[in-house]
């Protein structure tokens, strides 16, 4: 028992000694100063001798500044205005001699001239909506060439539509058709419609004119002879 106690004390002493040895301060290594560099003398500038010569030294003269050259600019070439669009022309169907209403389109505010067979019928101003109408006076029946022109302020033609052919029919004659009945004769019909039995020549003339264009009428060759069922034309009172 005593030996064990001694052994423990010995171990404690060994541990203390070991701890003290490990905890001792370590020596600081000496600081060695680096030798300072030796100052070198600055090089002395040696003046270079310029040998004297008899050649004169050129003195710079004033050189004139270069003159700026202005490149020619392109002169704008005036462009021609775009050609005016031609007006349009609309022809009515089943036109009858008399006042025929023509219509079309054009540049708003422009002046349109109506030409019939190469002759001017008149002018009209195109409305703000781009349309126009013109009452053309065509008194006779037939086929006519029509065109519309846009006019400048000086009356020259700016544009023209294509020519179109207008077929104009003769107006229907005034009067009425009549079918001959039994016991009819022309003087009786003249007295019935005109109050004058001697005015039958008007019925004969009108019926023969209608027969020239309408086969349903029969030409009256003899005013004293008409047949039942024959178609006559009774014009207004002469």
C-alpha cells in the first residue's frame, strides 16, 4: 500500500516537471539589420560642345494656312407633281332622250368637264365626298360617246376618263293604246277621245309611227278601213 502511494506521488511530480518544461518561454531570435546601401554620386552632366559653323540656321517662316475647299452641294432638282387621277364616269341604264343624269367620282373640289361626242356639255365641281352629278341635256335618241375631264384653273385638261358609249332611247310617246272593237271606225274614235270626228288623222299618224318600231301595231293604209282586234295608238288631243 505504501509503495503504491509513493508511485502515485512520483507520477505527479513527473507530470509537474513535464508541464513546467513545456511552459517555459521560448528564446526570441536576434534581429539582423540589413546593411544600408551606399549612396552613389549622381552623374555629372557634361555639356556637349556644338562646333561653330558658317552655315546660317534657317529661320522658320510663316506658312500660309491651307485654304479649305468647299465641296459643291447637290442642287435639289424640282420634282414634277404626280399626274392627277382621271375622274370616273358612270352612265345610267335605259337612258331616255331629254335630261340624263350622269355621275362619277373625282378629286374633291376639282372641276370636271362632261364631253359628248367631243363637245363640252358643261362643268361640275366635285363634292367633298369625292362624287359629282351632272344633268346632261340630250334631246335626241341615239348612241353617244361620253367622257369626263379634270380641268386645271386655266382650263387645261389634267386628266380624262376613258370614253364610253351611251345608248339613248326615244321617249315613249304620250297617249294610249286602243284595240279596235266591233262597230268602231276612226271618226267615231276621234269624236270619243277628242270631241271632233274630223281629228282622226292624228290617230292614223300616231299609229303608223308606233308601227315603225313596234310590230304589235298595224300600219293604217286606208283610214276608212280598220279591223276588229287591230291595235291603235291614241295620242293626246291635237
